[in-house]
């Protein structure tokens, strides 16, 4: 396959590129010029790999992306480019809208004009479910969508546009709703978020793990190579117009994570708008695409520890710096208690 991976310099994108190249596919990576090449440096001399530095939200994006699709005769687009994280999405909603919604629309539009795409895979997020009621756990694709903050809202709007291009223009699409992806090369810079990067940097620096609340909350942590396998299966399948959860289906508590990582803990306040538990219902993807997660939580955490050096220069968060970084989170999502 000739593939285009948008956001290929990022955490999940770089793993997907590795998987596609290993499977013998050709990969064009589309990302921002200013984004670091750290994650893709090892592919730069690979014959099957091309890097194209382009923005997906400029007045020329549709034309530029259409040229890329045509010049490289792309069969499959994996659209992973986007802005993540909660706090900056509260601070800059228009930027999130531009990148996550208009950026997605630009690629869809380029794909429509190109007319030869076999599949468009969209990276959606489990955050669009908001805070599911306890009877909605495990969470199937059918439950009502209730985004709690701009990031989640923009991921959902992107998903809706993907679906419309499927219905109206008959573009074959699949959206994958990812649950807490973790693995080597998860982001080390920028704003506070994603528990694995936070904890690993704390561990390297001998600082206590900043456990939110009592640490009994749980997340459906999903290992990145399993996620890449879901992307590949989605691309190869004849099915289109569907959304699938991608999760392990086995939530793990933060205390269990701490136990596996080993180290002291310090508690920080529970944050508003966060579910106590996330758990994907993965029946649909199992039955339809034949996908199952392979990497257990214990194996996944061990791989993280084996690669801990990657986080050596990552920011080390402390209760104080977390308090500073999450002020807007408490203020805007906290209702009265947040004030
Ligand atoms: N978490 C934590 N300490 C931190 C950061 C996160 O205990 O410093 C917990 C958080 O309460 C949540 C889990 O780790 O239950 C995953 O948090 P993350 O921000 O990675 O993902 P999300 O909450 O968006 O699912």
C-alpha cells in the first residue's frame, strides 16, 4: 500500500510508520516543519519513507494535500495529526477547532478531489464519551456522546465530518476511538497531561508519583503496538462507514500502575470532568475486524521501564507546578467547587 500518515512525527504516528514500513508498505509522513524529527529520525534513510513538511490548516492546504495524494498515488490516509490535551484546549479553543476540525476537513476535501483513496482512517478519542454513567461501562460505540471540554468536542466534530464525507461523497472511512494509549515515545514535552510521561519523568528524577485523588480511579490503558494493529486492520478491511472503540477492555487503577513502576507517592486533588473509570466495550472491533489487544498491562509497563531513558529530559511535574498548570481546568470545568 502507498500510505499517508498525518502527524507521523508524533507518538502514535511514529509507531504506525514503523509498523507500516515493517509490513513492506510505502509511507509518506505529513507533519509540521517545526515539529521535532526525533521520533522519525530512524526512518529518514529508509527507501520506503518520505517526509513532507506541511501545515494542514493553511489557505493552500487542500491543494497541497491533493498534490501529495496524487504525486505519491496514495491508497490509504491515516489521519493522526491534531492537537491533544485538555488545558490548552480550554485556553485556545479556536486553535483546537482550526487544527482538529478544519484540518480534518481540509484532508477530507483533498481526498474528495483526488478521488482514488481506498480508505481514510480517522483518529478519534474515547474522551468524546465524557463521563459515562456506571451502567454505560464497558462503553459501547452506541452510548450518547457528551464531550466535556473543547479537545473532546473537536475530536467529535472531526469524526462527524469524516462520517459525512463517507455518506455524501462515498469516501470509504473508519474512525477509531482510542482509549488511553501508552508506549515508548509518548510525548515528553509541552503541557501537563498523560500519566505515563508524568510518572516516568518523576521516577527518573527520584520524585514521588503525583497520584490524583486516592488513585483508585482506573483507565483502559492500551499499548501503542496494539493500537497500530487496529489501524492496519481498519485500513485492510472492506468495511467502511463505521466507528470502533480501541481499548484493552481491562481497566487498571493508578495505584496498580504505581505498584508496577515502584516508588513513593504524593496525592494531588481530584480534577473536575474526569471519569472515575473508563473501559472500552471492544466486542464490535473484535467481531468485525478480528482485532484483539495482545500486550498485557504488566508487559506494557515493563517495556516502558526498559525505555525509561527516553523521558530523561522530560519536564518533572510537582504538586505545585501541576496546580499552576491545571488552574484553568479547575476554574472552567469545576463549577462552584473549582472557584
Ligand atoms: N493521573 C495521576 N497523576 C497525574 C496524572 C494523571 O494520577 O499526575 C491519573 C488521572 O487521574 C487519570 C489517569 O492518571 O485517572 C490518566 O490520566 P491522563 O491525563 O493520562 O488521561 P485521561 O485522564 O485523559 O484519561
